[in-house]
């Protein structure tokens, strides 16, 4: 069973180890090895920042990844999101699909926002394709947008509107119910 739990102070050390995994760093904007000092500064900045929200992804009682909202803009009712799965053992088990659904539902139904955005390196096309399978639309293509090491990398910007959610929600829920990732709404 997949669930999300709010980030706590006790999660600091596991997050540092996850952020420094080569298979995670290769898809993040921050690609260097993160020092304890740099991590502590970032982690302490999370608390009380209303423009960011973090959850730990849990599978069958094990912490397996992180999901967050950032650049939360209440005035314009939009935000960005990102996630990663730190445990290679959970990839391909529908965890990312559950997380995507949960974030969409939270942003549009609980926050009442109009738009959810994300940016993905072009080297991570499986994630772009997963977002598109939910109804995200490619809205931008940022050429040589991120410098990683000595090379610039392109980034795809995607967006999903509340209107899209209203049209696609039933189909998304049906797909996830068939995979056993969520229960029917009245059973939830």
C-alpha cells in the first residue's frame, strides 16, 4: 500500500542520503554531492516556508521517496511539483502513478488551485511521458536551461489545469482502481 506522510525533522538524514544517490541526482537540478552543511541549510529553510510543502512517500511501511510542491502561489492559484523514488525496488510498481494522482487531487480539490506545473530534464523522458499520460501538456521547451557539470541540458515545462482535472479525474481514478492503487471514492 502506498501513502504519503508529512515530512518531519527526523527525516533529515534519510533525505540527505537520498539526494546524494547518483540515480536521483542525475535527474535533479542539483547534481553535485550535497554536503551536510548545505543540506542542513536547505532543510532548515523548509520549516515555515508557505511556498513549499513536502511529503515522504511510503510503500508498505517503508519510506521510499519524496514528493513536494514548490513555488506555491496562492494569488495566482498555481504551484510546481516534483518527486523521486529513492528505492530502486519500488520502481515499476505504480508508486509514481499513485503519487501523481494524489498530488493532482490535493492541488485541485484541497488547495483549490487552477494550475499545477512541473519541469523535467529531457534526459528523463519516461517521467515526461508519465505526466502526459495523466493529461499534462507540454507548455515550454527551455533550451540549455540547466548547467550540470560542464554541459547544459534542455528542460520540458508541463502544465495541468483544474479544467483538465475535472475532465480526466474519473478516467484516472478508474485506471488506478484497476491496478489496485486506489479504492473507489466512496471506499476511500
